[in-house]
């Protein structure tokens, strides 16, 4: 079997082949029309230690950052976003003890973009979150630590201003193997 796996029609797949797959789709959820937030329930469990969360295919009413919150937890989010504009102007943003991960992604009238790795959300340790941040006029890498020792199964994505419409939020579990 090639690495990465290259499945063909009619092929018999053994448990070893399937267990070698790195990411598994845990759930996908379609975003409604004109909503300010989306709760994704039962996204995290003991099945995986780490996850990838993506949101694409939708639009925002205006250029806006997205907030990411674990469950109902609204304190102890620490984050940073070093980034640069397309004309190479270095910039930075961040926050400490905030009510959510306020720079988790970005969206606007022509796109939404969230692509986060979420480390240990189901464990009872601090959760770490990071991923690329690509806007209309800038790009960088955003990172967060949620300093709450609790287990989370759900998360919320909120528009900082305006609303979002459409697209799909997907949650993938990283194979622990």
C-alpha cells in the first residue's frame, strides 16, 4: 500500500490500511443564513487527542475576524497573531485573558477562512489552538492557549461584527497512531 494510502475501486482494505489514515472526518455542519454564531456540538471526544477545524465556502456581511470558544468557556484565552500585509508591512495583534480566541480566522463578502489545529480539547489540561490567518490584505499565523483545565466536547464560532452565511464547518480527528 502506498503512503499516503491510494485506494482503488474493488480493493480490499485491511484494518492496518485504514488505521494508517491520518485524519478522519468527525463531523461536518452547514452554516445557516445570516447568523452571528454557530455552535458545533459533540465535536471532541476521547476518540482523538487533537483535531483540525475548518470553515470554508461561506461569506460574511463585512470584513470580520472570527472568535473561537470552547464550550461555554468565556475566560482565560491568550492569543497572538504576528502577520504582515501584502506589501510586507509587519504587524501584530493579540490579547490576554480574553472571552474567546478572537483571531481564529477571518471572513468577508467573498470568503470565510478558518483552518485551526486544536490540541487536547477533550483532555482536562490547557487547550492550544493554532493555524494560518489569511485575509484580504494580510497573512500570518495565529496561536492561542486556553488556560482552563477542563474537558470540552463543543465549540462556538462567532462573527466579530455582522453575520455569516453558508459554508461548511468540518472537524477532523488526528489519528493517534
